[in-house]
């Protein structure tokens, strides 16, 4: 097939069978090639299309801009503990000073004092705050997190993810997203 636009300029928003994005951050996007493959494998429905076409010797079709899965994918109730998910829970902000730069994560009860790497013991911290707190308890250095750490559910991370829209949002996606921002045509 030949295409007259670069693949990067035609990402496809992927919705679950209930017409909600599979994820907000990162936004669930596929390349146009993956979306076309899923169409031909009958795994998705085309919900909206770009005003761009792909052509082969036997087919011409508009590029999908939004697809929905034909089979519902049950979201995880409790997301995996990862550095990224801790940052997302804490809205990519140091829980000690509010900085958004040079983020790491900090154990409230330091590992050197028996602290474990769990949702309830880890917070996002900028590198300077993490170094300042070192292997001390919060009360020993007077550094307390803005929010008490907790194990988030998928809904909480989805809600936080909506606060960080991607740089590119196509107009055809807006019925399925909840951001107030300028649209790409």
C-alpha cells in the first residue's frame, strides 16, 4: 500500500468496546499501520476517519482516526507498582517541595531502616529533596509529603492522566476525551 502522508501524522485513538480510551496517560494510540491490520483482522470497528487515504492495487480506504475494540478489555483494578505509576499518582510533582524537575522516588521509611518499596511507603521526590531527606524518617528532618501515599486504583490514575494531555489531539478524538485544549485539524 502507498500512503501520501507520513505515518507519524496519522495516529489512531484506540477505544475499549465501551468507547472509553484504554488509557489516558499515555493516551492509547496506535500507528495507522496497526489500526489497518486490526481492521482487516476484524478486531476493531472504525469510529472516525481522517480525510486521508491509503491505496493499494485493489483497495482504497480512508485512514481511521478512532477505532474501538470489538471485545471489551477489563481494565486492571489495581495498577502495577512502577516508577511511572508512582509519578502519575503524585501528578509528576515532588511531594515535599512541589517541583516537577529531576524526579525520583523516596521511601518515607528508608530502606536502611526496614522500609519497603510499596505504594504506601513511596512518594515522588525531586533529587534535591531526596538527597536532603537522605535515609532519615520524615519527622527527623521535618519533611512531610503533601499527600499521604496510597495504593491507587486504575480510575485514579486515569483521572490524573487526563491532567497531562498529549501534544497532539485530533478533532475527531474529542468526543472521547475530556481536555480543553487547542485541536489539530
